[in-house]
């Protein structure tokens, strides 16, 4: 994966954002799936997902593509949140593309690493790789574009 472009990264703000993600995320889809944060830094975000039968096509079957796609999109989205420039209040995904290259089975663990490719004034572009932890095999490659939303003015 390419290295992240230079951005104005605020480590304290990033930590506060991660704490908020962990609190709010536990109540929604990411909490239901069991996505956990492993690491983050300027232009980089890493998550992990322990697979179980409910995340597969059927119990004992292969990985559902939507599981890998959700992991990749979540990781890129959380990376975007942690790396928002000053004056930006949020984002929305405006484009996403995934390629599925391998599969996984229940009890495998997936790790996703998202890297910021472009950190512009109005958009960010992220690449995310989903890998099986056991053998580091690339399961999915994902690229998305995030449209940045200015903070509301009072």
C-alpha cells in the first residue's frame, strides 16, 4: 500500500474520536459484527474482525462478500473520521469499489488496513486491504472516496 500524504494530524483529537467511535459503534452494525480497532495514526487505520458462522454465507460455509466489504468500508470511514481536517464536521462515502480475491472460513480473523491516498480540501480517497490474519492472504481490496462536510455554522 502507498504511504499516506502529509496531513495536519491532531493526535489528541484522533484519540477523542476513537473513543467516540468505540462507544457509538458498539450500538450499531459495527458492534453487531464485532469490528474492533487495532491501530491508527496519521493517514492509517487498522481494524480486526473475528469471523463466526453468522457472518458467512451459511453456517460452516465461506465468507459473505458483504462482511469483507463492510469491514473495509468501516475501516476507511473510521480512518477518515480520525483524519478530518480542521473545520470539517463529518463525511459521506460517495464512491466505493471492491475486488474479492480470496475467501475465509468461520474462526478465521480478518484484519483490515486502510491508508489515505488523497487528503484534499473537499474529499479523501482511501485504499483498504482485508487480509486473513493466519496467512496474510489478501481477501479483498477496496477503494473509496469520501466527501468532506463542513461543520455547521451558528
